[in-house]
C-alpha cells in the first residue's frame, strides 16, 4: 500500500490520511509529489485521477479523496479503532469529519496551513470568527463528552481530520478558549504528528501561492473570497 502526498509543510489534505496510517501503525510506502514546481499539475495528473493528493494505491486500486481513504483503512483494519467503537461517538465523529471536509471555508481560505511559519496577528479575526465559534462549540462539546484528550477520547479519524485546523490556530495564534488550546496541544503532542512536523520543517521549498502574503494580496485584489 502506498500513499501519494504533497509538501508536508503545506498539504493539509495529505496530513490527514498519513496521520491515520502512521498513528495506527499500518505499514505503507510513501511517495512525495511536490507541488512547488511550475509543471506539478502535469505530474499530479499522471499519478492521480483527480489531479490532487492524497491518493492511496493498494494494488490495482487507486483511491483519491481523503475521506474515502480513511474509510477504506477503517474497513481493512477494523481492529485498530480508526473510528470510535461506540456507535454514538462514531456517528458524531463522522458528522464532525464531514463538516470539516465541506466547511470551515473562512479558516481554510484565510489561514493556509504552513507548519514551519509563525504569523501571530496576520489573519484578521473577523475573517475567521464564525469558524472559530463553531469550532469552540464542536470541539468543546466533544471533549466534554469524551473527557479528551482527543475528540472521542483516544485519537481517531476525526482528530486526523482536524489536525490541520489545529496547526492553523498555532501558526496564526488565533484566539481560542483554553479547552481548544488544550486540544491543539494534544494534536502537537501526538508522536505521528511530531514526525510529520519534523520532516515538514526540513523541507526547503517555498510555495508562494500557499503563503499568507500571496493569499492576502490576492484577496485584496478580489481574487479570493
Ligand atoms: N477533496 C480532496 C482535496 C485534495 C486537495 O485539494 N489536495 C491538494 C493538496 S492539499 C492538491 O492536491 N492540490 C493540487 C492542486 O489543486 O493543483 C480530498 O479530500 O482529498
């Protein structure tokens, strides 16, 4: 089984299934498809049916799309507890994951994942206020119910889905409650996350279009909403 993924510093979707594979100790090979070169789309198009990563390749099977990859892994390894065992918790975890996949657009657009960076105060709080409010309610409710330190108690797929969000809170020092700050800490404390982070920090490549300066300049010109 092989996971194709992109630059660790920037590729938030890549991080999610990689964390699941690594944390749950599933053997896999890695293939890094870097997206800082001008022709990266040509390379991605050959390797990925969607032209995007992550992609999981298992024999003849090629799975693009993060959620489908995680579901496939959960089916292959039911004993690993990739989703919570408890059906109610599992339903909540899946709902939160689906909400993450389709939502939090303000946060995703205004505060791109950039693991090696620290930009306190660079993201106007108004741009992300609604998403932060929703995160507080969602994370707060799940952590209260489970007792933490992860959303459903032990680390599960829903935490992999939210890990890149946690990094945005840290990179841009976004204002959150102590409970949410504690959750961000828990994500950073995860050994699998630390491993990804250590590699991300070593990457030499700058992807201009994923840097906050570029994104804010585009936004000022009305090119990004
Ligand atoms: N819906 C996809 C999104 C994947 C995605 O947007 N991946 C980004 C990297 S984080 C990508 O491949 N971007 C390359 C491009 O859009 O040209 C998923 O859930 O896996």
